[in-house]
C-alpha cells in the first residue's frame, strides 16, 4: 500500500479523493467506487498498489494500438477495479468483481518486461488510471530501460493528475463510449466531458488512438456515429479510430452488433478521418492501413499477424509520404 497522490483531508476524519470526477468522500474505513482507494487513519491510501490480477505478453494490436510499433509485443497487466460501471463490461470479473491478486513491485515488473524483451508495459484489461500511483512509480524505472508506457483507459481522470502522468506515458487507447452525456452519467456512471478533455489533452503530447464499442440500440445510429466522427476529426483527423463489435456480456444480453453496422460506421468514418478500423470482426479490409495520400497498402493485418512492407524508412513505399506511425 502507498499513500495516494491526489486527495484532500476533510473534517471528522473524512478524506476526498481528487483523482477522478467522482470525488469520493470517504469516512474512516470506507473505500472509493474504484475499489482502489481507502480511508485508513484519516489518510487516503492506494490499497491496490502493485496488486496484480493478470500478467501476459500481448500483441500491441490487441490493445488496440495499430500505429504504435506495429507487430511488437508488450507486457500487459492490470489491477482489480474500475471507476465506471458499464453494464456490458467485457472484463467485469476483474473490473467489478474481484479476482485474486499477487503483489508485484515496480522494480519486479520492469525486470519482467526486460526479461521477456517487451516493447514496454501496458496497463490494461481493467482501468489503469485507478492504479495511478503504481504507474507513476513504475514508469521512471521503465524509462531507464527504454521501455514504453501504454495505457488502455476509459479516460476518466481529472486534468491535473492526467497532465502529471502524461510526462511518463508514450501511448494511450482511450474509450469514447458514447456522445450522449446522459448515457454516460446515468448508465456508465461517468462523465463525457471528462473523457473528451482527456482525449484533447493527450492528443497534443503523446500517441493516442480511440475506441468506440458499437452497441445495438445504444450508440449505433447514423446520427450518433456522425456526431462522434465530427468531434474526433475536430480534435485531429489523423487519430486512428476503432469501431468495435459488441458481444453480450455481464448484464447486457442483446444480440451482437450486426456486421453491417460496423461497415456503415467504417465507411462513414473514412469521410472524416484518415484511419478507421473495425474490431472484434474480420471483414478482410477493416484492419488494414492505407496511405491517405495515394491509397497504398501500408500495413496488412490478419488477426495479430502484421505485414508492414508498405512502409519504407517511415514513409509510404509508393508515394514517399511520411506515415503516421510510431516506429
């Protein structure tokens, strides 16, 4: 355990967590919505510090990050907990329920990444931002070994801690779950404006990609998709956007997203953004990257098999245009 970095001491032994917009006010012994911060003796303690539920070497494309060291592998890890309550969560066994944990120190985690010749460390699966202190302590050690720091996140964090953490982060995939503030607030128990702010801030300093899980009857109309596309393009039309297929899980039992819906979103997206992809489905086209200038196939993907022969010296092999990849 470690004292949390962002909190305020209140009267009567209470504390307020200042890491995310929930601003949990906790009495002695109470734990926050994320299950990672607890009031112990009038101090806010990161009780999830280093407590790891999963550890694996994953293809970077699984995050998904398609424009960040394509074809590489990255050590991936997670804690229990999350600061949202998505009723369709694909990892609810660790994000909402609790799995057994094993403590791994920051030094040990870096040693494992070096041993397995990982490109870096990805904090993923559940919500990494609730592991703030652990990431913050691990990253400087990782940098000494030229390891990259990746976050796969819902983007629900206050601006000050976000800016501090971005000093150590190399790439993020950020979920933009809906453009409906009411849905975020009442169903997901989150805040749309906070997520949008995270995307805007992060896009100016590190590599980011955005994922939108298309759920039938929730966020899959042409109007909703267009609103999302217009907003992302307004931030930067070179941000890679992943439209991902929903499958029933946790509390949602509705049928999977029709493939036709993903194809519609994909075709719409190409009118607004340079790079659009389809995830959780194979169509033979929705995973490839094409040069936005000449249309040359830059990267061909079949599952997690990646061929980057269309890129030569960080340029399109056909027209010579610089590519939007971190290589």
